C-alpha cells in the first residue's frame, strides 16, 4: 500500500512539474568580426573579374552586379557605379609589355575554359601600378576584383534506396539497394581579391569552390544555378568586409 502511494505521489509530482513548465524561445544574434579592416576606406569599387566557363552566363558582369547590389544594402561603404573593367584586355596588354614577340600574346588563351586558362591571367592582379592608377581615378577606394569560373558538371553517383521484399512466410522487410545515377549541374570556383586603391597592393584574397548537381532529367537554367551557388558565397564575402550577425534562437525553461 505504501509503495503504491509513493508511486502515485511520484507520478503526480512529475505531472505537476510538467504542467508548470513553460518554454520560451528567445531570439539571439551572434556577432562575427570582419576579416579585413576597412576603416580607412569610405568607398568600394567592384571593378570586375577575369571570368570564363559556360557561355550561358557572363561571370564577369553578373558577379560584379551581384556584389555591388549586396554591398549597397549590407555594407557601410559607398558603392561606386562604374563600367566593368576589361581585365582580360589589361592582362593581355601587360603580358605584351613584360615579354616580347608573338609568344607574349599567344601565351594567353582567348577563351577561358578551365582553371589552367584562368591561371594564365593571374598576373594582372599583381600589377600594382595599374591598380594604383585605378585607385587614383576613383578617389582611392577599396577595390574588389578576382576570378570566376562557372562550368557545367556531370558525374555518376551511387544512390541508395530501400526496396521491400517478402520471405516464404510472407513477412515483409526492406533491403538497401544501390544504383548508379547520372547527375548534372554546375561548378563555381575562383577568388575574391581585395586591393588597396591607395597603393595598388593586395590586402586579402579568399578562394571558393562550390558545386550543385541535379537529376539528369531536370532542366535547370544556367543562370539560376549560378545565383544558387553565389547565395552560398555571399555571407562569407560580406563577412570579410564588415561585422555580421548570425540570427538564431535559444530555449529557456521556466
């Protein structure tokens, strides 16, 4: 009898505690400090990019537009509206000055299809005098430039599914079944480069590699995939220039 009373009392206590417990969801923000100190700059120039890959997307123009749009709303720096710089032409001119003869021009591919082609243009970002001149033209801003390679991707992946089977007694069970499926999509890689418009020197650079794959039968426009991939990169890009806050929630028990 005593044990039964004790058990009933315990159950009642648990029910009373549960009834009196309230859960509060409190919104919180976690600050993330900027990777680059841009306190010396009031203006930012997204100058343009060495870009290639898919002919369906102009990586230079689209990346420049997108970053300028993001910086206007999520950065304290004033965004400079200017024509996109023809960096491939600048790189070609610079190479012809550094070397002599037709080999200087032939060393640069006319069309960028892969990482190797992209690497041939990397020297333009080390041209301190050129970037200093651009800085003087736009009142010595922070300059954002870099490389963008947006390419079609195709590969086979192993996909696992569950299949129902029945034994001789009619009992059902599931078995894992693996099969090879074709996936298609796009990859986005390159670098964001931040240059001091006062000196022409590189302050910081960050590389990125992203990929998105779909079922082979799915028809996804190249531009939609490009923006999907850029959405993954934008938070990290913005966190380089200004402090960001990650929003979340915390559960409090009362």
